[in-house]
């Protein structure tokens, strides 16, 4: 098994990955478009996310509208919502398993069970990464073609 220092470093990276996936799921920065009018006073920045659409006006006004109706959303957006939430949940499970599999923790059983727990945590992280990559790619494809 790797050293405790390497395991703790990997655990911190996994924690940052879970936080990043959660932020990507919640924030409305999936699509950003800026339109400039004839002068700077008419600039509008629009941001679209999985859960809400936001508009920022150059005058400082910021307004967001939630996407309430699930059935009115296109299929790629419904799928992106679902897979991003599943990715966050699976990564959180992987984080708990990784904490149990660390050499420096006293819970989690024997050394051989810690190895199996660490492998399960790694599998959760790989699957969570895949579940995070698919909606991001599909969303990008829908908005660039």
C-alpha cells in the first residue's frame, strides 16, 4: 500500500474533486453569452445552468429564474441533471470509503479489508468522473452544433 502521506494527498485531491463536481452541478455557468449593445450601458451577460438561468445587466442588476418544470426541459438537460447528481452522490460515497481505507484511520477493519475499501473508493471515483464527463460533453455538443 502507498504511504500515509500519499494517501492523505490523494484524499485531499478527491475532496477537491467532489467539491468541484458539486459546484459545477449547482452553478449556472454551463453556457455564458455576452451581448454588447451600442454602448456599455446596454451590455447583458446571460448564464445558463442545469437548475437556473441568470442574467446580469451592466447596470448591476442580477436576476435568476429557476427551471421548475422537469418535463419541459430537453432530454440532454434532464440527463445532465440526473448524471451530475449521481456523480456527486457516488463521489461522496467514494470519499467516505476512502476515509475508511486510509492507513492512518483506526476504523475500517483489518489491513486487507482496508485495501478492498480503498479499491472500492477508487472505483467510485472513476465512475463518478465518467458520470461527470458525459453530461458536460453532451451539453457542450448541444450548444456548439
